[in-house]
């Protein structure tokens, strides 16, 4: 309220109902007319007396109102969405905002509300607690509605949007725009240029889950908007979790399917990128990302027990307890040396199907376990060669050996020697010992932070037998008597091998001397052998937690002190990592925008997505008036390309007048006010009425007495 005015008006406060006064007035008129018709003396004075009486009954008052004018409110909504950072749009936005504020500040009785909207937040200029739950797209009308929620319509002068026109909450019915409708003008200042061009990658269809190692399909479309010379094809690159790139050539403007596979269970982030074309506004929408959950089929595990022993049931129970494991278990009860003349049809034992398992269907298994197996002539040498080939091509082998490993009957004396990481010395150590983690074992994800490890002094139960071996390759993660290798892990080609140099792990499952984490150890071991990403020795992961990005680096060596993180806008940040022990270092940064983040350390790369995977904000980044045009026309506003003609002048006009021209935009001067006081003056004071009425009657009597 910047000014005060006064307003005088006439009002009535009748002493009797208007019907009664009207009846009395009609009677007075008839009586006066009759007197005048008869030419009665004093009729005029009697008419005057009746008029004074009727006026007194009507009780007219003169009201003098003291009014304070209310300021008109102008909302200026500034689009701060990511697409506004392209080219000179940010500069034009800031300049236009400054000019409008200066011009409006020179106008009296005007309040200007500036709302920053459409940024990393929820489209209303306020930052959410979790960017992953923020509404998608640029939402300027939501911001406008929130900013003017406490302003009555008769004080709103209009609204101004400074934007690139890519607004995603425009109303379907233009006349129902929040707080604007068709009664107040909406003006749009476009910050881009009218001849822009851009390429956009569209993910038309994508699976949300799929079977590991099964072919899946993406449906993609490449759109070139405004490109002068459109190429007929473009190259598209797919990456899974930042690696495993594959390329395809697609036709522009046509939906086509692109095949891909998942190589592990759990979440996989698939990045898709199309090559750029000349004259593009941004490369941000040349990329897309989607999350696909990998589902493994039932894991097929082949467990071959060389002979019955106390720990055999422990292996079987552990594997059968996992519903995702399809276990095939054979125990060799009838080796060749026990063959006799008993007909096969009279035997209750199942013949060991060696050819079917180790030649025909070997590659169907995800993991092979040799449990206390020894050479007994059951498997010929050629089948061991098949196993070596199976491992090199990506298979997995776990050897849990017993005393036979130290004898000439050891599987080490077969072609498996090429993949077994430990060479037996021939010594079997039978004494109580407590398994210990090696230095690398304290950092390796298979054994790090096992329950009860207690910083080099575990409180696990003891084992009582181990087979001595010399480590020839791989990594020793657990040690036994005098620091000798107890559990070794190795990579062979594309496959993996684990060697457990004791057959007493079952003691932990039975709770001997307090037991130990046998189930967790063997679970991790099996998952590492089957290449689960969570158990990789050299690993880099990033994940979004609310408005924070967490980085975790795991390594068997010293972890780096800093790591590079690339933001969706292409900026590279250096993030300091803090060593947490057990081979892990962590760091975090605040996220300031939605989109795809990537971290890199040498050959390792990790990606994650904050907010929408394929933001609507980047669906089309060209400046356009088409989305807002219906609302602007319904509100009698104007659209102005400030890059071509500059910021228009501002005028305040009365309601029902034109509110836009070629170089000016109009706002409504409402003239709203509040009454701060009223002074009432009666036009017929009681004493004056009495004197005037009596005087008129006396004059009438005087005339009639003559």
C-alpha cells in the first residue's frame, strides 16, 4: 500500500422499511396533487413539509471513505531448467530479468515476485529432499500457482515467463491456467533462437528385466529436428555398466530394434549413445540410460564327491537350501576296483553318467565342485581336458580337497594341474589350527569382514586337518598352520578357480568350538566363482542416496586418494576418498543436477542415474512457442523472441483493454484498495428536520388563515 485517497458517496439508512416510506410518499403525492388541483392555499408549504418528513425517514448520509490503494502483483517466473543452460540462454535470461525488474520498479503500487523454477528441484524453485523423487520436466505453472496462492485475483496484474518454451505442465484447457486463466495476461519471453536444430535419441521400448545371457531387445529411434542436411544413418553405441561397448548402425527417423545381453544378475545400467551431427544444440539428449534387472535362471551346480565323508552332507545341505540352485550331486560309491560280476540291473546304485556330464552337458553347469575327489579311473584324461577348456572359456571350479590331494591319486596329477593354483607338497598336517585371513584376505570381498574375524584374531572354531601346498598362482585369502595357504582364488582365462586345502570346513557348520561363518564363506565363494559384481576384487561403484552421491572403491592394493566423477552436464569433479579399511575407500559429493553420473579410475568405470533415467527435459531442447501459445492467446498475452527484438516495454492498462502489442506487453492496473475509515454526515439532522417541517406547516397555516 503506497498511496491513500478519499472517496465521497451518498448513502441511505431508512428509519422505516422502504415499503412504508414508499406508501407514505405516494399518499403525500396524491394529497399534494389534489390540493394543487383544488387550488388550495398553502398546498405548496404542506408539500414541502411532507417532503422534509419523507427525506427524514429515508435518512440520507454523506459518506467520506479513506482508502489505501493495494499494490498490483506481477509474477516473473524464471526458467532455470537444464535446457536453459544451452548457448546464450542463461545470459539472455539474466539480462531480461534485470530489465523487467528495473522497469516494474519505476511503476508505483506494484509488487514484483520473481520465482526461480524448473531447476534440479521440483519445478517450484524449492529443492526436494530426494532428487530421485522429483517430478519430471520443467513445471512453470506449478511454480506460478504456488507463488500467487496467497494473492486474490483482483490484485494480480499478470505474469511473465522467461523460458525456452519447453514447459511440461501447461494445462490441457488454456482458460484454466493456474492463477491466470483468461482474466489476466500471460507474457512469454523466449530466450533461444527460432532456427535451432538438434538430434535426439528416443528409447521407444525397453525391458525392465531379463534373463542373464539371454538376448533382449531395445527399440530405439533417432530424431533429427531442424537439421539442414539429415544423414540417412547414424551409429549407436551400447554400454553395460560403463563397459562392454557394442555398436549398431540405425536409420534416422525409424524405430528399430537393437539386441543386447546381461552378463550378471541384479541391476545393470545400460547406456545408449548416438553419434552427433553438426549444428546440434547439446549432446545431452544424444545419450539415454535405462536400468535392467538381470534374473538368473536356476544356477546349475555339479557336485562330485569322491567318497562319503562327514562334510559331504554339509555341502549338499548348503546348496539345496538355496532355491536358485539346481544341484546335481554324485558320490562315487562304486569305483572301478570294486567291480565284480554282479549284473548292473541288480545294483541299486546309479551309474555315474560321466560322458553325459563331462562331454555332452558340461557347459550347461555354472559351477563344478570336486569334493575330496581322487583319481580312481572313473574320469579319463580327456574329460579333465574338457574341464580345463570349460574353465578357460568362463566356467568355474571349486576344489575342496582331502588327504588324497597329497598322494599320487591327487587331481593335481591330471590335466587340471594347469588350472589348480596350489601344488601339493605331499604333507598332510593333522593338528588343531584356527583359520586366519591373510593380508590380502582382509581386503578381498570373499573373506573381508567375515563375522568373527576380529582384526587378525578370529574367534572361530578350530579345524584339525589341512593339506600342505605351495601357492603357484592366484591369491591366498586364508591361511592355516604356520601361515600356509588354506584358501586360494585364481582366474584362468575367462573362468575362475578356488582351492580349499582342508576337508574340515563342516566343523563350523556343526558348531564345533563355537563354529564359524561357514555358510557365509561358501556363499561368497560360490558367488565370486560365478562372477557376481558385488564380489569383484577391483571394483568401483557409485550410488545416489537422496541428494548425495556415494562413491565406493574396492581394491586389493592401495586405493587412490581421489577419483574423477563426471556430471550429466559434462563437468569433471575430483572427489576425495577416505580409506575405511578392508580394502574399501569411500567418498561423497552433493548432486546438483539430475541425469547420468559416471566415475572413472584407470580402467574401472561406474555409472548411476539420479532422477529420471531419460529426462523429459531433454526430449526436445529447441526453443518453441507452440506449447505455451494456446495459454498465451487465451489470456490475451504476448510471445516475444528476445534474441531477435529484445525485451518489450511494459505498460499498465485498465481492465478490458488490449494487453499486448508488437513491442510492448500490458499488465492490468486493478486499482484495488481497502477502506481504512469512513466519515458519515447526515443530510437531515433531527433538529433541522423538526425546525424545517414546523416552519413549513406554520407558513401553510399562515396562508390558509389569510
